[in-house]
C-alpha cells in the first residue's frame, strides 16, 4: 500500500478512536476521556497499527488507560471496521507516549533558563 494511503488510514483511525473516547463508547473504567490519541502508525501490510496515547494526567493513569484501551482493542477494531472500508483491518496495539509531557517540561526549563539569564544580564548592567 502506498505511503500516502497508510498515513491517511492512520489519521482516520486516530480520529475514530478519539471520537470513541469523547463519546464514552469504551466502557472500561480505566479509560478516561482525558486521554489523547497522538498518532497512529500503520504497518505497510496492514497487519498492525501502533496507536500512541498521551495525556497530561500522571504517568500511572496514562498506563492504566493504555491497559484499558488494549483490553478493549477487539471492540475498537470491530466498531471502526464497520465504518471504514479497508481490505484488511490492522490489529491495534496501544502504547503510552510521554513525549508531549516531556516536551512541555523541556519548554518550562528553557523558559526558566532564559528568565535567569535575563536577570543576570540586568544585574550586570545595573550593577
């Protein structure tokens, strides 16, 4: 399958899973509507799709949510397969993705360093 079609299918899967989270269609108590689906990487042969899940909740809650999504993977696959016409529907694997939270922390640190640097410059200029 072409790379563009794989990216498009990944985006469709991301949207459908996100809508299921927002509509509370997944009844597992570990799954929260505060989870966000960052991206979906579909294998070239459509056998597997890796779904990256993140949130600003604590890491333990994200891991519990991913476990809940993984246990509901069959239901999610079946629900989405009815909506999309795909020759072979990929098996979904959910993975916790902490890169958004780590990126946010990195930006916070950079902002703090910039403020500290500016304070030192102001102190030297006025001193």
